[in-house]
C-alpha cells in the first residue's frame, strides 16, 4: 500500500468523500464571454480582472477573487447569472466565447508547493504550515522538501486530487476528449494572450499580478529522476498542451 493510500485509509472518517474538482466558470454576460479558471494558472489575477469588467462595486483593499470563490460578497452582484459551479454548464453559455489559460505542469507544481507549504501561512487558511485544502490528505507536512511534496502528489490520482494539483485538462476537456474552450492562452505568454481576452470583453481592464511567489526557476527544484516522475504524472497535460521540461 502506498503512503498516500495508507493515509487515505487513516483519514477516511474525517474525509469520507472525494475532493470535488473546482469546475467553476465565470461569465461576463454583456460581452458573452465565459472564463474557465484553472488553479495555479494566474486565476486570481484573471478573476480580479473579471471583477473590474463586471463593474462590481467591490470595497478597496479587499481580495477581489473572493467575489467568486466565496459567497461572502453575493450581495454585490447576481451570482446565478455570473457563476456556474456544476456541469453540464447552463445552456445559456452555449453561444458564449470561452477561454482558459494553461501552464507548464512542472512549473505549476512548484507554484503549488510554494503557496501551499508555508511556515508563514495565515491561521485562517493554514494548519501548522500546510494549506487547509491539503491537510486532510495526511501526507503533506510543514517544511517538507519539494521533492517529497512532488513524490506524494505523483501518487495521488486525478480522481482524488485537490484542484490545485489536478491535471489541467480535467477542467477544459470533455469526456469525448475535446477542448471545450474557444481560446487557450498560456501562463508563459500571459500578458500577450490576455490582450485577446481584453479585445473580446471590450473593456480596458488591467491584469494584476497577484500571488507572485518569491522563488527561483522551476527547473532548479528538480533532479532528472523527479522531473520524469512529475512528467509521468502529468503526461496528458504535457502531450496535449505541448510542454517540455
């Protein structure tokens, strides 16, 4: 039995159901545009831009992505017309132009580690240095090395994965294997590709760079063996989106 499988057995009473992937989409009705967020692919920045495009009267200094991530601000906008959290999507979105962004899987995993394993994590979202969204897996620990983190993630199948390390194609590819978005931008060319989105929404919104992590180049985190392990874990993303290490 793998360490992950053993941990899942031990925490099953605390965590009886599988993680439900975050298949939220955000609509901009006036422009007939739909955004499919993929965690750890600039989604906080794009969500912030969506708040501005929707002209939601959001209090200055607050965390704009919370508009969609929680129901705390539902009094500011008509949530059912903007946010869809189940599949299949409402039929009113069928004629909307849709977009998403993808990221090099090796880089995305380093970003996940840098954000979710932190000794300075706030008590609201972290438990002893581990993000609450990862704590229930029972295999992630405060101060663990990236190699240990990556090896644990590699043992967790997409059926059990938390959205921050779930394979990216799971968000934007249907059961028939077809891409469900009209435009697929890349994190690596984010500003350039967001210009395409900006033209579609016909609103001169700015794209802030939120959750900027302070770390080195992603390749510095990998040994050849670890790169192969992560490459195998995200093989479909790598092939489908044409990424290389």
